[in-house]
C-alpha cells in the first residue's frame, strides 16, 4: 500500500509540533528545516565549526524519534561545565557527526538512523548561511536572532550569500510529496528562510502536491505584529514568487481573555484571519475550535493532534484516485 508523502517546511518548534501529531498516521514524512539560526548554543557552534545551524534540526529529530520522551530530555540537556557550558547534547552530537562526515546533510541522515527517527529530516541547505532582512526603511539587518529585536516592518528576506543551493534531497522531497505543509512557525525567521535557497521555490511551484500553509496563532513581536493570516500568506507567496498555496489552516477562536499576562504586556493578540481576502485570493480556509489550546498557565499553542487530523483529511479528500 502506497503511503501518503508529506513534506513539511519550517523551523524546529513548529515542525516539532506538527511532527508529534503526524507521526501517528500512516504517512511518509520529510521535514525540511531551516538552518539559519545564529543564537545560543547553535550560534556558538556555527562560529567555531562553520556548520549549518543544528538547533532546529535537533528539535525535529527528537519529535520524530520513536523514543521521543527519553530522547527529548537527553537532546535538550545542557552542560554546565567549562567549555561546553550552555551547549545541548543534541547540538554537540550533530556537530560531532558533521566533523566526522564533513557533510551536514549526511550527518543528519546518519544520526537519524542511530536514533530511529520516523521519517526523513533534511536541512534546507547544506551550507551555513546568514539570514538578512530588508526593512521598509531600506535598512538591512543581518542575523536571525537580531532581526526581531529591531522591531521594524520587514519588506524582504534573503540569505547571505544569495546564491545558495537547496539540499538536493529537499527539492526531491517537495517534488515527490502528495502534500506540502508550510508552518507553523515564525514567518520571517523560520518558514521563509527555507524558501530562499535556489531550487526550493521552483520545486514547490512545479510540484503536483497539495500546498498548505498553517498560520500561526499569535502575533510575534518584531516580526508580525498587526499582520493577519492573509498578510502571512501574501508574504510567503511574495518570496515564492508565485501564488501556489491551496489551503490555509487557521484559528478563528478569540481566546485573548484566557491568555497569560506575559502576552498582553507585550501587546500580542490572536492573529485575525481576514477570511474574505483569503477566499477572494482563491485559497480554501480550514479552521476548527479545537485547533488552539490554552493551558492552565495561559500558554497558547496548536493542538498537534487536531492539526495532524486536518492535514491528513485534506490529502485523503484531494487524493481519492490514489490507492493508499
């Protein structure tokens, strides 16, 4: 029986959420992950070894592992001694495997085998890029961790150097996918960076797979304050250079009263859908009351089980002619 092929595109936190839900379904998962992070342990390792960012890759590998709970604790453990202080074990393992193989994509693949990862985790590019943003005042900010701190409206994202190629396996996974899912995750620093290596946007446009964008739940200071789900879609398709998204999955429940005060003090609101504009653009909008969860401490997150069910249902509904 042919398995549904899912290509997920984004950053570590958002793809980890989606991975936890989807890995329980009979699907073949390929996770294409951003490697432009430059903060914390990841940033130090990048400076010392000149390798693509391991942090987001580590998060997705952990989420897709058959022994996630044990691996998550192990991978996220941070040392507190001397030169390795602050480094997570997962980052150090990826750095060691990279040092052994000399190739980051190979390092990710080999470590995935050792850890029994369900699916394929693929860096969007096999080199170490810097992420840059051109703001609406034409200032240029370089560095994934610095861009949100400037708190200016972002016009365009690009990688330095600008001629970086996509990992061949990433483009291949997109072309082979029955469904391509972008997000959830930080719009400008997790999702869009994956679209910038040469070959990614071309593969998405050429693929016959269903294209889905999973909108974030909350505005993000320094990136998307005041932006609607339609604005998010517009920014993605601007960087794709084509209008190819078929579905947008979004939340329309107002849970502001339940949200933690830390969100409210930062001026963060639930992202509005702007449904009329989305439907006028021609995309199909899907929402569900259980898509959003607010825990006892007021922390807002996606319901990974509901999100996975929606995505699985989309591809089943759209692929009646295929034998799964």
